[in-house]
């Protein structure tokens, strides 16, 4: 349990495991490094696992100015270099996946492989059949959350987001300590939604990433995620896809054994051929 200052912001991080390749886990919106708690003990048997709180989340510093995805990408690169973990297998979930994909386009030298689950790159839906309809639906859902948060109804906004993404009634099933985390991190989600670049990516630049890549989604996730995953996978020269059966947006939490087995098999196989 340590902190390191990069790009003027103090980041909280944990490094678990004594041997194996470095494995960096990047969490999504609202949450923090604890989102990986179900998988870190299993992954640390084979890898040196880095988890951290992104800027503005939980134990990491929240800057005075609004954050941006560019800053998150720069933070991730700086932290990997500061801890001398490159080249690493870099894993991202949800918004963390968007950050990892942007880093892949900018700093492929930091990677051995890339694994991303359901990045919310909504702009990629624009050219899809029924894409405009999906975008309008998504925009309506996000706007409803943002409106509640901006009005000061933080718990209402969080509840709205959770039950849109994970299903009706899920909020009531979440432990109180987790509710406190997502409520505390709500202002950073607002920053993300105000960032015009947060939901987009340069596919042409990403297409120059030549390392092995695995793109995943949950069988029960909202239907726009498979379309996004397919778009991203199609531009990566060495990409594979995986559907987590029975899972939704957070397979690392709901299906940890399947998630760990998938990551471990993929990494073992692609590194054995290098």
C-alpha cells in the first residue's frame, strides 16, 4: 500500500505477488482498486499485479481542475514507468478499458499484451445499423444521471446509473461500504461526462498496436457493448474476442474464476509464442 505522485497528482497503488510478468489492472468509473478484490488473490499466484485508484477516485488525489481521459492516460503511463513495470500486460474494465486502449495507441512500448472489457466508446456506434437509435438511448440514460448529480442528488444519480447498467434492484443489494465508494467518486464521473473526448477513440492510431489483444464483453450486458467490442477488435492486428457467459458489465466481480482463467490462459498462450 503506497502512494506515488505523477503529473502533479498523488496516486494510491498496491502491488501484489512476488513473481511472474507485471499485470496492471485499471478500474472503471465510480469505483476504485477494490473492484479487483475478487481476482487479485488468484492472479497474484502467476503475476505481479498492480492495482491503483485513478485520479479523483477514493484514496488518490482529486485535483482542483476538472479531470480528463488524457490525464488518466498520462497517469497510467507515468505510474508504469515509475514502478518499472514495462512492458506489462495491461487490463482495463469499462472506462478503464478506454484508458488502456488510448495508451495502446500512444505508448505501445509499455505493453506485452492488452485485455479490455466493455469500453464505453459510444462514438463508435455512429456508423452502425441502428447506431443513432442506440446513441440516443445511451445519451438519455447518461443525461438523466448527470441531471441528478448536478442537482445535488448524488445517491439518486448513482442509483440511476447502477440500475441502468446492472439491472433494476441492484442498488439495494450493494454493500454499504461499496455504496459509499461510488457516492464519494461521483464528482469524477461528472468530470468524465463533461470531457468531449471521454467516449471516443482514434481507431486508425489504435490499429498500429501490434501486440496481442483480447476484447471481452458480458453475455447479459447492454446490447451496445458487443458492437463497440467488435469495432475495436476489428482494427487490432492481433485481436481475439471472448464473451463471458452469464455475466454482465463486471465479470471480474461476478464471475472471478472465469475471468482469471480467461486472462491467465490468454497471457500464457500469447507469451509462449513470443
